[in-house]
């Protein structure tokens, strides 16, 4: 089965073709991503109207490339999948309408994909893992721990009570005068800093449950930066390193709490999956690897190009749903808000 995926929920315009083999494994035939970084960088964040217009300009040619590279015509596809939410409504409409139009013109089934489900199922495309698994979803807009039981069956065990972790990276980068998006910049600068110079709080550490909080940590960094101003390069590096250490500790503590619960309920060889843009962070990955090992679990972290927003994950989510006989009608709406635990089980 071959599915065209379209992703336009935020500031990446992306198209991809993924094949799902009879044995359930997936192969990426093409995966084209165009980041709008340059358009938004002057504003230090994503400007919704600019994003929607940029998607309109880029999407047609990206889809043409995604089909041309593997030499596939729309007629050869078994379905078209487009992100329908959650995300910025203008961008979502661009991708959704384009996907529906191609599906209608080619007479193919259409799948309205939940972007978080696409992040959540990526590890099945990259590593072929089975259900169930425990998912730590760490993106620019979400920070969640989810027990993934099957396609469409997600139990959300924890979420952030304020900022998402990627958002905290982005805001800290901004207050320290670093580039945007902040995550990769903070990680790069942190490599030359002292993670122990500042004893920042480890939010929620030791509390029962699996919820997260990053707003207080962000404020602690801001106060320290104000106290030290003007900042030397060494100060910035130490602030980044100490912030990243606190984030890593906090994520590890919350994940430990979830793993204990998950392992107790699942018996043999549990799998921990980390997904979303922040999963690109080597300190976070390294810590989770150690944690998983401690509980006899295996950590699965998709390759970097599948961690950030891309359309291969959207095409794959489409494959997973189509394989279970699920598709959507052409009046499926764009949804700015669409929590994972409000999905229909497939
Ligand atoms: P959502 O999926 O919730 O709609 P999003 O699509 O914007 O949000 P992603 O594309 O999954 O999120 O991830 C982007 C986020 O990941 C940004 O906040 C970015 O700063 C962060 N990020 C990317 N690379 C790194 C890194 N190396 N270290 C830390 N954070 C990172
Ligand atoms: Mg992005
Ligand atoms: Fe995302």
C-alpha cells in the first residue's frame, strides 16, 4: 500500500510517499520538507498568517517532487493522508484542502490525520515496533506521556500544566538572545557550558503521577539572566547547560514514574518511545536510554529527520488507518485543537 502524506500544521511544509508492506513494515519512498525558518525568524516565532501563505506557495511543487522522486503517479497511490489538526488553522486548511482535492480527482481514499498520532506512530515506521508501548511525546506544542495500546487507542497519563518543553527551549533561547528555533541552539551552546553552575528547579520531580511543568524553570532562568546581565558568552553557555540539565532531570523523573506504572502492567520487555522535535536532543535521549535500561525496557528513538515535523509520519499514520479499513469523508474538518485521547479507536 502506498500513501501520499501532506503536513502543514505549523511552519514546515512537507510531502512524502510511504509504502506499507504486507508484513506491516514501512518504507519511505520520498520525504520532502521545506522549513519556513527564514520567514519567521525575524519575529522570533511562527506567525500564523505568514505560515499559511508560505504553505500555499510551496505545497504544490513539494507534492510534485515527493511523487516524482520515486516515479509514482497519483493513480498508483492507495490513499492520500493530510494533517487535519491540531495546529494553526490557516495552514491546516491549505494541506487538508489540497489532500482532499487530490483524493477526489484520483478517486482515492482520504485520511484526515491527527498530527500527534503521526508523531506517536513514527516509531512503528522507523523501528517496526508492536503495541503496546509507553510514549514520551515532546514537541514545541505538547509534552505528554501516553500509553499507546493500538492505532487510535491512547491513554494520556500525563501532560504539561503550563508550557510545552520545546516551547521552554524556544523561550529560553529567546531571552538569551540565541537564534530560533531555540532547542538546537540551546543544545549547541550548552555543550560548552557548566550544567552545575546554576541549581535550577526540577519541576514536578518526586511528585506522584506523570504531569510536567516548565514555566517556573523558564522564569528561574530569566531571573538568573537578569541578575547576571550583561551576560558573557560563558554565562550564556552555563545558563543553557544548567537549564538543559534541569529539563532532562525533570523529563526523566516524570518518565520514571510512568515507566514504573507501565512495567508493572505489561510484564515482558516493555518499550519506551520518545517522539517529537525535542527527541532530537542528545542529552534527553541519553538520559532516557539509561532510564529505560534500568527498568529492563528498550528505548526507541526515531532518527532525527523523523523527530521534527515531516510528512512521512503523516503518510504512515494514513497507512496504519487504511490498513485497518479506516478512512475519512471529504468533509472532515480542520481542527485547531484535537487531543490524542479524543481519537476514535481504529
Ligand atoms: P506540535 O507537534 O506539538 O504541534 P511542533 O510540531 O512545533 O509542535 P516539533 O516540530 O515536533 O513541534 O518540534 C519542534 C520543537 O522541538 C521546537 O520547540 C524546537 O525548539 C524543539 N527542538 C528541536 N531540536 C531540539 C533539540 N536538539 N533540543 C531541544 N529541543 C529541540
Ligand atoms: Mg516546526
Ligand atoms: Fe509536530
